[in-house]
C-alpha cells in the first residue's frame, strides 16, 4: 500500500490504522530488508530501487493469499476431479449405476472410482482420503462420520420362475423343505438374519450355499430350486426372471446410508455429489417388499 499511495498518512487511512502505527511498521520493514525502502520528499515518500524491486513479488504473494481465503468455486461441467465411492455389489447395482448415468450428463469430465466395501477399514479409509463417500449401513460407521439415511430397504424371498413352489403364499414347513442360499461377502457364513428370525420361532432351515455377492446369488437362483432372501430393490431389477414368495417369517429390513468424513463435509464438490445422490433417491421409485438377501448387506452380506 505504501508503494501505491506513496504517503504514510494515506496508507494509514486506507488500512484503517493510525499514522504512528504505519510508521512503526515501516521502521521494522527497514530493519528486515536492510534498506530505507522509502525516502521523504516534498510531495510525500518515494520508493528506493530495493522497494520497487520487491513490488512484483509482493503482488504475487498478496494474490496467492487472497486466493487462499476466497470461496472455492466448483463447476461440474468443467470439473476433471476423480471421486472415490465405496459400496457393496447390491448398492453398486441399485445406486452407483444410476448415479453414474446422472453424472455423465451433469459432470461429463469428472471421473468416479468405485471400490468394494471393506467394513473393517471403512472409517480409517474415509479419514485418510482413500474413500470420499461410502454407501453402507449404520452398523458399519461410528460417531466420527457424517451420515445421511437414503432409504429403508426391505427383504424379499425370491425363487426362479419355474420353481416348484407355485403359490405366492407358502407355509413354514414348505419354506423349510427347500435348500436355501445366502450372501456372506467376507466370512463365508451359512447363517444370516433369516436364521435369527427362524430361531425365534424354534425353526431351522438348511443353507446349502454361501456366496460372496448378490450377483452370484441371483444367477444361482436361475439354475436351481433354491430360496434366497435379497434386498427388494435388487430383486426389482431381476423381476423378469425371478419371482417372490411370501416368506412365512418376518425378517427386519435395514437402512441404506451415505457416510463421509469431516474433511469432505464442506468441500463444494462433495456437497454437490451428496446432493446428486439425494436427488437420485428422490427420483427413484420407493417400492419394495419384505424378505432378506441371504446374509443381507449387513455383517453377513
């Protein structure tokens, strides 16, 4: 400002400081740079060659400082950012695929990296930046994360269209007479939420197959007389080749949530991404039924 005003009094007025304060600052600058910096004349003060030489660097420093505190602008049409999203195969199918279609129109240059859900490392990976946004269930998060409930999912009991069970309703005895299949992504367990529900009735089923993904589960149903419980939205995408039966046991559904770390909470690009996810959910149909994916998207699937 001294370079621009060439006057201590005008500089003081522009900076809303007193003239002695500006004079004191100038005295300290002279010591730092080991140069008078300004000399007095009848018309004010004039910069020394050393002060004039500092001007370009000072302007760059001030410009950089202003940029640091300026609001971050984000234009989805021109953004080339790469965002990383975590989801299991069920959520990839019902959420990520339609989200990608939405982003292709709104942010054509943006890239989205989708990684498989890793329950044990989720919180850590969100904190260290390996993942920007996770699609998951509340049981896999903790209080350190921000979360938003996207929708409530219900389970449906699914069989192939040529399955020996012909009627919609089925007795518990008939339900237990067939082999069952479930999803257990990491542990290969043969027990899930359905078995807990059956246990409360004093009943037990025979789980013949445990697979790591819902895609494999749906393919298995096409080739055998298995019964499997799966998320209603996942089933809806396969309703042409599968059908539902009314399970004789009530299996609780689950909440699907988005989770993210505080590091991305205020960033415009991530705020925008979460808004697009919310808009996608609002646009989707809210249908569903009751049942379960074997193992479900929770700890067993």
